[in-house]
C-alpha cells in the first residue's frame, strides 16, 4: 500500500471534510499501533474475550474420503460471535475508544457485522448506531433482536431497495453529520483509505497464527491457502502472511451464485469492471447500461457488488488466483463438512471448503491445503430448512 493505493486501486474518493477526518484516523492508528498499551489491550481481548488463537484443524476424515491432499481448516468459526468479523471490530472499537469517540456508526446487510460491532460496543461502553435496510431487517430478525439486546440503536433504511448498499449510504450520511463524536466502522476490507488497510491489519492475525500452526504441525508451509471473498476481509487476513512466500499458492473463491450472467452472482474480480464505488477504486459489477448491478449469492455475506481494492490488485499482478463456486457446490460442501467432520460451516465459508475439496481430489496425498473457515453455520440453518429440505 502506498498513499492509500494498491497499484491503481484504492484511494479515498470522499468529500474533503471527511477526507481530513479519515487522514486523522489513519495517523492516530499509526501512532496507536506503536503503543504498547494498545497492543497489550488488543492481545488481551483477543485471547480472553474472543478466544484466540483459533485452532488449525486437520480434517482427517474429509481428507481421506476425498482421497487426495490433506485439508486443514483455520477455525475462525470458533471466535466469539461465530465469525472472523470480530477481529477487526475489536480493533476498530479500541481505536474509537483511544480517539475519544463516544459512538460507532456502522451498516450491516445480513447482520453479521452489525452483531460483531454491537458486541464490542457493549463491552467497551460505546454507543452503537447500526444502519440496516428495511428488507434486511425483516429477513434477519434474530440478528436484529440480538443487536437490540446488546444495546445498539437500529436505524431502519427505507431508501432505495432497503438493502446493504442503501444502508451504507445512510450510515455514511450519518457519519458526515457526526464525525466529531463518532467513528465509522466498516464491515470488510473495502471503502476509502484507510479502511482497507486498517481492516487488513486487524484481520492479519488469522494468517500469522496459521503460518506458525502449520509449521508446528507439518514443519513446512502449505501448498495452497483458500478463502472465500465477499468484500475480502477474511481472505486478505489469511493471505497476508503468505504473500511473500511465492511457493504458497493463494486462491480467492468468489460466489458464482446462479451463474455467469450479471445479477446472478457476486464474482466481482471475475466479472466486474474497474470503477469508483463507495469512495474507492476497484472492480465493480455493472449492468450493460453502466449502473452498479445487484449482487447475488446463497451466502448473504458474499453478495456485495464490489471487492476490496487489494484483491483487484493481487489479481492484476497474478499473486492470487480468483476462482468461482456456485450455490449448489457450496451447499454440497455445507452438507459434506457437517456430515464428515461434525462442523456446520457458514454458507460463505462453504464456498472455500467446496473449492478445497475439488482441489484436493487433483493433488497427491503429500500436498497441504488450508481453507479459512470464516464462520459457523448456525445463522444459515433456518434458511436451509425453509428453502432446501
Ligand atoms: C461477512 C462474512 C464473509 C464475507 O466477508 P469478507 O469480508 O469477504 O470476509 C465471509 N464469511 C463469513 C462467515 C461472514 O460473516
């Protein structure tokens, strides 16, 4: 990253007063990450509140039934709140506290980011304002109730389609009017600089642990690291530690949903076009008449019509390969992992598992694949029962 750019991607395309505020946020972060008190507090919470380090688990049965390479899972599903998102939420909330902000503003789609941020706000006595589309509020009742239970204020967004992208606009607007007292906390490695870098650095704990754990288990680095990509935070979090090790192949798995047609998938790196969206330059899914397309995936955490700028860059320089997995393949992996290992994965994470299984079949038994299990599947069980059984 140089001045907020990854190659030509990234940047900070926002009104001048917000840019000043975001520059200030970045310099405070740079100062704070050198502070021992800040690092100690972060490490303490990671260990005793969140449950880190998360295990790196060898799927013996899954590997044997697949009949090829060894499959390991990095168990981010075992974090408090059930997914990797709390890694950067704890970081962002600590940052807010140290900057003297009394409030955090965030948006949420499926409710997973909202839930993680509401959790840490409760812990740290920070006011929490979550913007959520009216349609999503109806769909995600349990998460909405949990956020209220944790003390968050939910702002119902009725503009537009009442979904995630309208919630982002609404949250940004609220931040514009409140930036002296509030910090905006983004849900993935997206948005204007410095958010992609902040989120990556807080998420990079995943890759650091994984690297040490696989060296301990196998005395060498893995051949492949596989992660699902929505905005790209869990993927960049596990990739970052391996980017310099060119012998480790890195694979980002995008959601192909129902197919290749625009509107049927969320595979932005594969099918998107370069543009500026929500304050940063990256790849974006566009309709033929040049509007931002709706994204679709069975996994609601993946259906975002853009992607973090660093992924557009890593694709361009060829360091990460971006592949696709469709709804059906993800669901098959959801069942397979549940049955063989007793682990119910999030539908998002099932995309990474699906690709790891396909890859393992083509490789020799001495090869090692690590898939990032970004979250647990409890949140998806109701959907599975209603729609698929
Ligand atoms: C939100 C979410 C994702 C997608 O977000 P990224 O920023 O791409 O990681 C993936 N898995 C789970 C479990 C999620 O909750």
